[in-house]
C-alpha cells in the first residue's frame, strides 16, 4: 500500500512540477538572409510546396498526390475552428510544427491559410517568427520603393458584406511584372507558385500598378532586405 501511495505521489509531483523538459522549438536557418527566387525554389523543394499541391498535407508526411487532398477540410492550426464546417480535429496539416504555428500569432483567425503560409516563408527567410507583425511596413508601392523578392503583400477589404483578406510572398520581380508564392484558403490551401495576387474580386494581379491599387495594401519587408 505504501509503495502504491509513493508511486501516486511521485506521479503527482511530475504532473504539477514546474521543472518539465523544455519543448522542442522548430528551427530552420538554412535559407535565412537570401531573398532570391532561387532560394524560394530551394524552400519549395525542401518542404514540398509545389505548385498545385496542398499546404494542408499532414505534417511530416511526404506529398505523393497532385490534386484535391484526401482530407480537404480546414487544418487544426485554424484558430477559429468553429467558423469552418469541414474542420477535422485529427488533421494537423500545414507542414510546420502545429504548436509553433499556433503560438506565433494566436489571435489571427484562420491561421492555417494564406497568412500562416506567408508567416512560415517569412520565418525561413529571416528567422523572425512573426514577420507580418515585426517586419518593416509600407502602405504603398511608392513608399516601399517597389517590391522585392521575399516581401509579404497583404490586402483586406469588405465588399457586399463579405470580408476578404489575403497574404502572399513576392516570388519574382521582372520590372513591373510581379509574381507570388501563395496558398488559397478558399481552394483548400492549394499552393500557387509564380502566379498573380488573388483576393476576392481581384484575381491574378501581376502588374505593379494593379497591385498598388489593392485596398488596404500593406507590404511587409524584412529589415535585412532593405538595401
């Protein structure tokens, strides 16, 4: 009996002890400080973020399909899960440590979608876990001096009682032709590489003046990509 009580006391001590092993933190420094299309291609290869594939593939599982995923519902990294009828509690997805995604900016609803994807790419490029919160901000293309590879472009607006939001990473810059690396939340987090910016009624924008005219435009740029 005494041995059982001792074991129970030890279990309780371990359960409530503040001295628990530190949780492993996701880190990847391989791509930091290199704001080029070639480096983004290296990220795409390393994390299997290929055009037409899905950000919602279960983390740690090799992508072997091209097309609609087996579980196309919202991933468990979405904060406001009650907003999404197709939410599958057992589907982790996002190809990034779930707890890290949640902790980076937990007040953002729908974090599993384009916003979280842009955060992930921004982290890999700069080491900053919340780039859309801590990078340098510009609210017009002119103020930013143009767009650069690795910038995160975001637009938000309301139209006919619907709210639209989108974040995308600048993938290439050829004069005034801009393409993006992004996922579509409305398309089950389908990845697009080298395509135009799309949000609501604004679709496939690649011409710089059109991008500059996006409503509530915000450009986030890493401090080590200013020159």
